[in-house]
């Protein structure tokens, strides 16, 4: 199978072009290829294919083989892939995902050159607890509510951006033992489908610093939907503005929440890493 390794702010996936060849049993393929010692190495795999309702479709699988609903960083990379590989000449494309159709705007430094960054209309921020899902004392939404994890109390704000997020505002996140606390958040009983967890340090109202524990993948260098959830949570808690830069270990992402219409926009880089073929 031919594959392309791509990354967006350090969030790296292995991409397959279904227009050229099928991928059977993607759950198992993702587990094997995502291994950073015995496989290609990545946060999971992404399948790019045709769609009856959009320009292209995207399916993505985490490193543990579970299928995810949406990934902002991966969707940007798909936009660059289909344009730079000659599958489309459009700079505005629609993308079918498990979490609905997303709309991408592609930017180029040179009109005849490759895509350098992509803006994604991530859709609405979902705060309804049942849709996230999060089960918390019957509350319709969970904003700045206490939860005990591993004997310590944290305050969480829960948002879905096509997948569940629990946002925690804290300090000194560089010293956070995320490999210990992350799995306990992910599998906490208030999250029936598990959760992604964002640990956020407020630099200033326009700048957030973030580390993320992704459901099914562990700590990753970036998470687009997580950055969107963090930006929304910052506004809801009165800590940040509606347009922020989220600084992640893999780079910066620009997020804007148009609160009145409840649309979240994500802008960031997308890059090829290498291509290969595996039996």
C-alpha cells in the first residue's frame, strides 16, 4: 500500500488515497502502522475518498484502532493533499466527515505553488451534555464544574467539536504529568464514550498554551478540535477573547469563535513529511 505521511502543527497521520487503492480493515492497519517503533509512526491513519454529498470524504482512525469523528489538523492536511496531488484545482472545498460536512479554504503564497495553510469551518460548538456526551448530575451543559480525578479536584468545561472534549484551565502545564493523569480523564465515568482532555494555561486574553491528551492516541503535539474547544471554553469562562492563538507543542493554531452564529474557524499549517509503500 502506498501512503503519505503528513503533519499539521505536529499532529501526524498516515494518509491513504482511496481513489488509487482500497484499505481493508483500517482499524487493524492503524494499530500496526501508527506504532512509532515497529510501524510508520503516527497518531493514526486517514482515508481520503469520494463522497456523494461533498467534494471528498475523510475517515480517520486513532492509533488504538478506534474511529474518530473529526480532526481539524487532519482535515487541513486532506485539503493540501487533494489540491497538491492534482485531485482538484479548487481552493474552496467541502469535506464529508463522520461529524458532518466541513468547509475548507486553501491558502497559497504563490498562485501556482503548493498550499501552505488551510482555514476550516469547524461548525458549531456543541455544549449540550447529552450530545457531547458527558453525564454530570443531570446538568444540560458542563461549564466550570468540579470533577475528582485520581483524588484531586479539577474544574472542567465540556465541548464537542465533532468529538468530546474536557477543557481544564490550570498553570505550569509544562510540568504536568499528562501521561499519568490523561488516561484517568479519558476513562472517567462521567464520559461514557471517553474524552479528549485539554490542559490550558492562559498567557493573555488572546493567547492560550495547551497540552492535550487525545482519546485513543495519548499525548499528541496538537489537536485541532481540542484547540477549538479550548477557545470556546476560554470565552465561556471569561478568560479569553473570541479570536485567539493556541500555542501547542507542535506549533500555533489560530481559532475564531463567531459566537453569535456559533461557528468555529481553525487556521493552521499543513505539510507533507514523506511518502512510502508498505506490504
